[in-house]
């Protein structure tokens, strides 16, 4: 037999013996516990993230949402609903003023998105939009830059009827995020508001960013 063949046989025998010794040692030290490929590689599968990257998972009878207001007049707001980004700078569907998304309160289907310039726009556009909201619709609103210069009493009343506590007091460059609904009997628990105050503003002329997440109960037919 050639030397090469002998070396191959010896190498094979050595490999088998080493494998048997390693397996015996491993079994003894692990008390016959099973091991996965991910454990061999030193990492476990990442835990699934909650919808919209929220801290808490929402129950099946509710919708997950996450709202972030604009940052001064530089970074626009964003709206995530059931892991779908409804409005954001990336989607290029936001604008200065009020950014609004309408959602079917039963199915979670996006019905419409729009933005209203509350500094130099026409308040009639916002009024027409608010009056056309159908009963049972969820209303998500996020401010950007200035939400209130063009705001009048009629618009404040219509938004208050959606469940807002702060629509009546919105002022120049205030920051505001809100989730309400057409037909609510009580005020919404999903609302945050920061007044534009030079003593407390985080940015030069604007308050800090607002961020809110939560679970909205589905409307039952």
C-alpha cells in the first residue's frame, strides 16, 4: 500500500476518534440537552418586533399606532399604523401645518391622507375636509412647524368634537399630536400638546418633538 493511502486512512481514523471523544465529552457536560444550529453559531433568533416598533404589543382587538410630530420646521412628522407608514418625509406626503390621516375604525384600512398649511393656506380646505369625515372613522393628526395661525373657531370646534382636549387652545408654533374619531362620546386619551414658549422651547422658536404610541380599540359593527 502506498504511503499516501496509509496517511489518508490514519487521518480518517484520527477524525473519527476525535469526533467520538468530543461527542462523549459534550453529552456528559450538557446532560443530554439538545443544541440548535443557532447555539453553535453563538446567536439566537432575534425576537419579533412589535408593530410600529412599539414597546408593548397590542391585543388582537386593537390597532397599534405611533405618532411623531415635526421637529421645528426641519424634520417632518410621521404616522405609523398597524406597521404601515401612512405619512412621513420619506413618503413625501406631509406638509407644514396639520397632517391628517383618516382610517376605517373597524378594518384599519387607510381612507385618506392630507396636509393643510395653517400659516398661509386657506382654512376653508381644512373645514371641508373635517366636515366630510364619516362616522366611525379614526382621525390621526400630527403638527409640523405651525398648526394654528389660520385656525378659527369653527375648525377648533370640529376637531374638539373628534375628542380633542387641546384644539381650542392651539397657538402659533405649538406642537400637537392627536388620535380621535368621528362619533366619540368622550374625549380621546391619545393626545399630546406642547405650547410654544421661549422659556422652555428645545429648539429656537419651537418646542421639542412629541412622540406617542398605543393601542386603539377596534370599532365593532
